[in-house]
C-alpha cells in the first residue's frame, strides 16, 4: 500500500470553479496519480475522517503505480474550516495546493443551479441567498447544500490555509482567466508548479452542463442511490447516469446589472482583502 509521505498535493477548490476540468486534465498526465473518484471528502466529513488515515490510503490510493505527484481534487476543502488543521496534523511535510477562484456571485448562482437540477432547492435565487444564514444553521447537510454566499468569502478561507502552510506553496488560478480563457496556459502553470514535464493534454473533455430539475421518480432513485453510496455498498455514480433521464435545457443566467449589484453588496470587502493578500486585482478580473 502507498505510504503517507507519497501524497504531495491537493486541489482544494473552489466549488463550481473549474475543478472538474482540472481533474479530468490532471488524470491524463503519466506522472500524476489522483483517485478515480473526484472529491474524496476525507478531511471535511467527520464520519469519513473517523475511518482513519490507513482506510483513506487504502480506499483512494491502492492503485498508485509509482507516479511522482500524488494528490486529490476535493473543492470543498477550501470552504470547510476544519480541513487545514487536519491536513497539517497528518502530513509532517511541505505540500502543494492548487486553488481555482471564480467570481463569487457566478459561483453562487452555479451552485444554486446545481441544487435546482438535483431537486434540492425550492426557492428562487434571491430568496435562497436572503435566507441562507438561517438555513445553513439547521444542519451540516444544509450548510453543504445552501452556503451559496458563504463559500465565496475566499479571503477568509485562504487565510486559514496561509496560517498553516507557506503561501509560496499555493498556485492561485481563476476560472475566468485560466480555465475558460487559456486552459493550455493554465496547464503549463500547473505542470511547472508540480515540477512535472509539460504534456499534450486532450482538452476535448466533457463539461458540467445545467440540467432541468429531476421529476419525482428520478429524485427518488437518486436519493436511494445516494444513501447506498454513503454505506460504501456502491459508488456514487448516479450523476453519470442522470443524463440518460434528462433532456438538455438552456442554462439560466443572472441579469448583468443584478449580478454586479449582488457582487458589490456581498463581496466587495472580501474581494479587496483578497486582492491585497494575493497581489491580484480581482475587481478587474471579476468586473
């Protein structure tokens, strides 16, 4: 079995910011090993973390074949406040972290649409963010599902990591300038950061698409499958099959003026602090 000291990098987020694209590209590289299933959730879910590190290594890294860079892509790790401390306590070494940031209102709306698609959201977007604070207090699952705005406070989240790890060991990318505009240049940065050779990646990969809400039958099937997956009896692959049930539908969009108003209302202070922290002009990037 792989030893703990072989793990040397994490992509920690942010959710709905292009981590699936990075995951699909990274797993093509012959010098990189990441678990076949994106989002291990070991460090952010108490009931999984309680299984212990040996369980984690066996479940996610048993197929390692000597690749130089060994890591995982779990976008919830940026948001979950307990993760930096848990990673630090287990890995007595320097690690590398890849972070992709996205306009936080666009990220919030994308997360909202995912919940709508999965049948987990009853409110319109405006009501969802207005009621967020009270909703996410109700349970851990509610926090996971409905933290649309809270997940966009990147300054707070990165600061938690920088208190535990050297900021020089972080590669900061953006959804807008890297994932969307220049994916080839992005992967050059990633390869250089991970100290692996450049590679001819296949960029014709499947992108996550908006799907209309599930009907009652589909929602019931998904709930049963998700419960089974939690027990470890089956892999959580329903999402891959979901496309068989659902016809493609045009993705809703936020009105430009409202998008700008919400960005300023909820995030202007965090964006200013983030820009100073990372020496990047996020007002310009996300205008």
